[in-house]
C-alpha cells in the first residue's frame, strides 16, 4: 500500500469496534507509526492474521500496530499471550502470538503477560508454549514449580521407585524384600531366590551366607540350614543333606556346616545332626581316617599291638616284656620263661645258648641270666 502518516492500512479513531480476521499484512508502510493499524479509542478484535515486513518511521522504528486507548482482543491459541494495549512492533501472527516462556503455562485464552497462568506445577514440566503442564514420567519427580523441560525432572535414586507420572515428592523406598539397582526405576524388583534384601531402600541384593538358604523370591532374610543339612556355598536356594561320615549341627556359629567324624569313629547314615551319630571303632580295632562312613574302616589291631578301648585312631604297641601274636587283641600277653619280648613283639624270642630265665617280663636278651660255671643252658632254657 501507499505510505500514510499513521496507519498504513487502517486508521481508526473513535469507532465503535474493529474486527480483523483471515488477512496477511505484508510489506506495508506508514511515515510515522502503525505501518498496518493505527487505533485510537477503537476497541478491536484480531484473529487468524499475520504481520510480515511492515515498516514505519524514518528509521523503521515505528510500530506495526499503534493502539491508543484501544484494547485489542487477540484470538491467541492456548499456551500464548499478547498485551491488549500499547504498540506492537516487528513481525508476528495470530493465533501464535507470544508463546508462554519455558517453565510457564497458559490454559486460558486472553492472557496478557509472559507469566501466562503461572509457573509450571510441581511434578510437571512446561516447554515454551505449553498450554497444559506435562507430567514427569514414572521414575522421575519434580518437587518445585517452574520446570522447563523433561530433563528438569529428577530421577529416582537407586533403592527407590515411582510408578506414577507427575510425582512431586521424592520417590518411595523399595520395601524390604525388594531392590532397585538403577536410576529412575518405575518399580522395585523382588529379591531373587538365594539372596535377601533386609532393609527399605536396598540397592543390591545380598547373597545368603554359607550355612543358610532362601528358596523364595522377595524375601528380607535367609533361613538357617536345619539340623542334618548343610550348605558350604553362598547364595544358595537349598541346603544339602548331611553326608555319611559326619554330622551337621544347626548353630549360628557354624551355620549348619558339615563336621566329620573323628579318627577312630564312623557314621554310615546320611542326615545326622549330632556328634552322637559317630560310632566308635570297637576295642581291638582302630581307624586313622577322619570322616569315615563305614565300619569297614575300623581295622583289627595287627600282631604286636592291642586296642584296649573303643574309638582308637591307632593301636598301641605291646610294652616291652609282653607280646601279642594274634590280631584284633584288646590286651597283650606276658612274655614266657626262657624268652624275652621287646616292645611291639608279636612273639617271644628265646634266651641265647648259655643263658636262661625263669622270669616272664624280660624285654631284652641282655636280661637273660648266664649259666653257672660248670653248667650249661640250651637256647630258651628256663634253668
């Protein structure tokens, strides 16, 4: 259009009203102000209109719309605002108008300042031009107002979770028996079998100790292996039946661990829970084996030894002056006359020729008595 002093397209003064709709104002000019509109004492409404490339004033410092005591009713979309009075500069359009700034929202029409309807609600975020605040996603929360983006929402810390959107307070601690080992968890995970989560807010499950087990998920504690069972490993879902050759006593100290029978004893049964289950080898036998699971490990004492009591790990040598020529003996025999018996003897040895003995407790040939002069003694003589 041709330039005008004021109001390059429309100059309205003291009019009842002015309505503009569905028009694109492009490259208009006024010499002083209002390159498109100059309004004075004229209420107006503007909808579906754009203003582009319009100029006013010698230095292009004039307004695109100059409104003097003339309120304008802008048909702006939700999430935007526009002043009703004053001068409007540069390029703009309706219904876009001025977008509500990030961190604010506008869900009503006719908003006239950049605060729009106010700061974004707690638990939500508002990008630029927001009409309705957007909720923080599950796994996040926002405790203050004015969040501008999804990145502003705070993630749930490990050990906590949040299943609903729009949370405005810190996430809930995982209850005992559950855990969350990552940020922004939307739910807590049941502790797996063989592990336990003892406290609220558990980040990582703990393995059950040796001597304990847990066969269920979602548990806050492990169970002790019962008597007659044991578990040597951590993080297990069951205990093992106590093997033959020992017993498994359920105590907090040993955790139901396997205790082998002592040497000199054995246990042929599985699942034993008391040391009384270990049977002693009978007299006349011994066993050097720890954890023996059969009575066959109890071997008869060899000749020259004896087992005078039950539960021996080894048989005892017959003392000097005694002997034992049989196996499985519970005592030794006195040495015979005319003979001597060293320690561990399995048979008496005769006194040498020229010596004799009437005693039954000699331990060495040197203890045999020499024959008197003019007399003789054959080997093994008793006189």
